[in-house]
């Protein structure tokens, strides 16, 4: 970046915010800052020079201040809102995804410009994989981010929605939700390498009956008139599933 006169300035070192992850240093010892919109600056590069000035007891640093732009203003507003606690964690995730998809920023660039770590940005965006319905409920009921992270462990949108609905009905906290999901996952068979064989995690046949019943319920939710009958004998359980070739629409 070629610095111009109006980009240079003496900035109080106390007003410079360091990113959570070290920025990739560019050639030279120029301190490059980005205006955050809250009276402070985010360090983009020049960490070594800044540390040296601190050791020398200097209070100011001659720095290049990144010129403001529409993108800079939006990022500064985001940082300001985060500092004031105005954003829901899912709104924060949506903002990050928008900067990456809409503005072409990389995760690394976005992390540097917001003062977050790359891991934090990725973790937030991953929450959006929960789906619109689940995210809407999380916002509506002000569920914690910890619960949202636990729901990500459940496979499938329908499974997550059912678990969240149950958690809301029972008023469960994050720890209780974690225990519930641990129990549900323990009941599921684990695919072996190659995808052909299944390794049983539990030996209680009733757990597998519940899994089969869940599949039948999914077919019913999809409009398929599937049925399931269970007959328990002395030494075995007979399970009969009926699936029609097609379902005629009712007139």
C-alpha cells in the first residue's frame, strides 16, 4: 500500500487494539492501522515496531491509517456493535458470512479487521448450518450460544429441530442439553470404514427400534403413508414396516 500525506498520523499507542491472532507482517516497519469507528484503531501490521516503541516508553507512533471506505465503515460499525453487546451471536455470524460472500474478504482478512481470531470467525459462521428454522427459534427464545453449538452435533435439520423443541419444552440448560445429545448420539449406530458395516454402540434392541421408528416418522412427515408393527416374542422381536408404492393425493 502506497502511503499518502493525509494517511499519515501520530496515534496514541494506548488507542491501538491488537488482533487476537498475530497479523501477517508485511515488508518494512510501517505501522498500519484501521479506524474502528469507536475512537480506537485496529493494528493491521507493524507489530514488531509497535512493541519496540512500547519498550522505549513511547506514547505515540507514526502510523499509516487505512483510508475510510464504505466497507471500512460497515466493519467499524460491526466492531462497535460487538463491543456494546448489541448483536446476537447469530447476527454476528450472518454479518461475517456477508463480508465473506458479498465483499470477497477471506476469513483471515475479516479476522484481522475485526480483531477476532480466525477460529472465532469460523466457529460463528458454522452456527448458520443449523438452518433457518432452528436459528429463528434460538433467537426467539434467547437460547445461549452453548446450546446452539451442542445442536450442531445432531445430524440433520429435523433431528436438530426436534431436540431444540424438546429442550424448550423442558426448559433445559446448556449442560442438560449436552447430556441429552450425548445420550441420543450413543444410541445411533456408527458407520465403519467403507460404509458397509455398522458397529453397534449399544446392545439394547429397544434403542434400535426407536431409530427405526424415527425413520418411519420421517417418511410419514414426507407424506408417505408408512406403517410399523412390532411383535415381541420370547426370543426375538418381529418388526414389520409397510411402505406403499405411491401416495395418492386426497381430493
